[in-house]
C-alpha cells in the first residue's frame, strides 16, 4: 500500500439492510474449519491509522485497477451480483462496486476503518471479522481483496485458512481476485520515507524491508492536535507488518484449497499498472456444481 452486503441474518454478523449503521457488526468467532479459536484475535492494527489511511491511500489501487477488475472478474457478473470486498479498509472499492450496481459486503478487522467505510460506501453493508477465520451466512459471486491486504497475513498456514474461508464464501463458479506483493515489491519499493503536514496533524512514515526476516514494516508517527487541549498535540506510533508471497507458492496454495483456473498476472508487465513492480494479481474460480 505504500505507493506508498444483502443478507446476513444468521449466527454471524452482518448488518441486515442496505443502509448500515456506521458501527459494523462483529462476525462469528469461528475458525476456518469451524472450530472456535479464541487465541486468534481479530486484526485491528489499522484502528489508529484509519483517518490517515483514508486521506492518503484509500482508493488508490481501487482506482488504478478498476479496468483490471472489470476485465478479470466484474465484467462477467450479472447486474446486482453479490460481491464481498475482503479487507475492505475505508470502503473505497466497496463504494465503487456498490455504485456500479453490485450487492456489496465489506469485511475488515478494524472497526475504525469500517466506520469510515460505512460513510464512504453507504450503499454497502459491512462486517467486522478476521480474514483468517470468518464465516458468513451467505455466498457471493465474487470475492475481491486489494492493496497488499493479504500480505498482512504473516504465516502461510493462515493464508491457506483465508483461501479456505473464501472458497466457502463463494457460490459455485464464483471468482476470487486479489493482489499480493512478491519479494521483488519489497526490495524495490519498501525503502522510503513519507511525510504529510496538515493543519491539525503531521504524519511521518518510514517504510523498510528486512530481507533476512522477510518482513516489511510500515512505521507511522502521528502528531495530532488535541481538540480538548489548548495547543496540545498527541503523538501516537503504529507499526504495520507485511510479508511477501511468491506466485508459485500462492498458486499452489489456491489449488490446495480447492480452487481451479488459477491465473497470476504481473501488475506492471501483464496489466500495465505502472509503479506496482512486484505486485501480482491472482484470479481463481470455485468449481461449479457439475
Ligand atoms: C492496506 S489496507 C487495504 C484496504 C483496502 N482493501 C484498499 O484497497 O484500500 C489493508 C486492510 O486489510 C485489513 N486487514 C489486514 N489483515 C486483516 C485480517 N487478518 N482480517 C481482517 N482485516 C485485515 C486492515 O484492517 C486494512 O483495512
């Protein structure tokens, strides 16, 4: 990220109507295999960064990749098709899809990101859950997940759990489209500093890749004017971590999970998305009923 839904009405938890409350519901606490696992918390690391993310990154890849999504998945969906935006962040893609006429659910771990998403995409519905262990009460014709979202899944077995959850969430013949950074992306793009100075906040960001540990770190330090304190500023620090995944491993994991027709596209070379070196888009299909 550095360049830098209708229906749920059962045990898990999505809002029931097309105009959701700003505060999202929380999905069931069920692991991919259906076993409760209280040891794994919902991923909430973006809560303190939500406003900054919304102002500077929200929608960046959704806008750039709109033609790609259209060509690879959306163009073949019928009007009003049900689409799940997994790790929807501040809801920019959910808003696009909803305005395009799809029946959209956004899922994310961060309640603050989801509050902003509900404002930005009032036609979608949102659910707070963890991608590694979500279970929704309906199925979707497509699941999309953009902008490094699944690089935040730091273990291969957890990514496999995400794939299993997505497979279960898809209708037969449903499509899954997502992007993941390979190591080339971190080596080429993750050594950077960024700064934003605004009237009421200043943000400093350091982006690094540790090639030994194979972990990318996004450190943000924010000074924000305290609305309750005269001339006082509050500082907070947040570190978000990502890891690379290589195309051969991801394709194998999708096939292992039960997907078919797995295809990988280099964002720059195959899809013409300049500035996204090392980013790979994947499309996979859930087998049909026949
Ligand atoms: C870089 S943002 C991308 C947001 C959005 N897809 C976009 O294109 O702007 C990554 C998002 O993934 C979410 N996320 C990361 N890991 C997650 C997990 N295990 N479960 C649910 N959400 C997760 C974060 O909360 C954050 O909103």
